C-alpha cells in the first residue's frame, strides 16, 4: 500500500522543512518548504510533463528544482530515480496536469531509461483517493514499487515543488504579509 499523507489541519504548518519520502508518521499539518522559488523552474499545467536529468552539480537547466503554482482542480505527479552511489536524485518527471490525464507522463519519463525499481513517486492533489487512486495503480503497473509511492492530499489550493537536493517535496510557504 502506498504511503498516504492527508493534511488534517490546513492552518498547522508542522513540516516547515518539507518532506522526503517516505512520509513521516503522525504528522498533521501541511508540509511546507521555505519561501522562495527564484531557484526553481516554474511549469504550467500541460498535457506533457517536464522530465530530465539532474546534472552532477544538482541542477536541471540551471535550476535547483521545479514547481507548479495555483493547483486546485488538478494533480501533480512527481517521479524521481535515486542514485545510491551518488546519493542524489538523477532523473525526474514532474507533471502538473488536469485531473488524472497522465497519458504522457510515463511514456515521456521512459525516454530517460529509468530503472523503475529505483524510482519514488508522489501524487499530490486536494481531493484524495478519487483522483490519486487510479494514478497510483498506473505507477505500480509501470513498475514503481508500491512502498515507494506516496499520495499527498492538501485539502485546499496549493503550490507544490520538488527540490532536487535531498528530494524535498511539499507546499511552498506563502509569503508573510504584515498586518
């Protein structure tokens, strides 16, 4: 069974450092990453994912990670391959898509010749099993071990990113607005 993380208290922001797979047990708030996306590649919702290879300095196209903003009635799927020798994420696929339209996700990622058994994946959305269940099934059928797949249910509109260094994923901390 895949690891599931459901935000039960949206105003609790316990995970300020973000998360690494597998998900931690017994957390309740959102997994938040520090504010700042200047070093991330911003992608828009699209039928095709952004897939690539992270270079030895931990960058893809000069960026330290990838993110999507204003996620509401859509889903983000992140698949990444871990390199044990280099202790880093090497290949990745980040797909910000409408609903569960994952038709191009796996075929596009396969062009990088990943080793499925060394891949980890997260399906993030705000609604839960209705959207995430079929996507998890497709990832398992493709070859990602079920124990290496997580679902993240935000419970509200969110911004989500994946940092290559450390493999941190999570919602981006909103900017502080003084009152």
